[in-house]
C-alpha cells in the first residue's frame, strides 16, 4: 500500500488534534521537540515519518534526513504503542524492532498514553457539547455491551464444546490423556531397552 498525501495529511490532522490541543501534555511534548521518529510498517511501502516541533507534528512519507529513532513493526502493533507498559514486552517478543534512540519511541508512547481520546471533544464543534457527550456515552455503552456479550458467548461456546457436544476435551480429561501418553512413552522406552539387551546376548 502506498501512502498518499491525503492519508498523511489526515493522520497529521488527527495526531495534532489529539496531542497538541491539550495544554496538560505540554511537558510530555517538549521531550520530543526537534525529534524525528520513523515508523516502518510492514504493510506499507513507504515509512511514516513523525517530525515533532514545539507547535505541531508533521507526518511525512518521504524524509531524506536522519531519523533519531526508526521502529519496524506490523500495522496491528501500532495501537499497542499507546500502552507504555507493553513497550518492553513488544521489543522482547520481536513485534517491535528499534534502531537508534530508544527514548524517542518511549516518549512518544508516553505521550500517546497520556492523551485522552474522547470522541465527544471532536464532535462538539459541529453538533454541540450535550449532543456530542450523549453520542460518546451511547457509543461507550454499546462497546461495553458488545464486549461483555462476546465474552459471554465465548464462555457458552467453550462449555458447549467441552461438556455438551464433547468436541473438545475438558481440562481434567486432557491432563489424564497427557499422563497416559507419558506412561505409554515410558513403557515403550523400557521395552526398547529390553529388546536391545536381548539382541546384545
């Protein structure tokens, strides 16, 4: 997939709105002032280059100068950068490959973590505060309901597979089966040893 100027401009607008409107994030932004972070996503043919300044963030797809930090990852890993607690784990597991100054990606992750993603804030200028807040709360309730509904159905499916339909074994049955396989394996080893001894005679 090629990054068009429209995609980078849209991303730049969204990130500036999230990261540069809130005054409480000023000290976190200042740590990144003058830094360049390059995100190389496996699914994209061009990198995403984030150039931080005091007033704004520029998102580019073509950057000839040096980057302070280059991060190689998959597109699915991108949302995980919001949780700075996960960063070390992502690097250890190989989901994130970091070249250059590790502090830059850590500071970016911290900034994303501190930013509040409240949809009401973005709808308010067009539809008013009360309507925006109502829509935001309804959306959050819907997400919570769908998540709990999905978890409940997942639980039902698990019970149906292991107990009613008997398609998958239960935890105790699986443990018993593993023990039986181990016992069989030991018996086979003993038999092979006895056969080897008889052949040697």
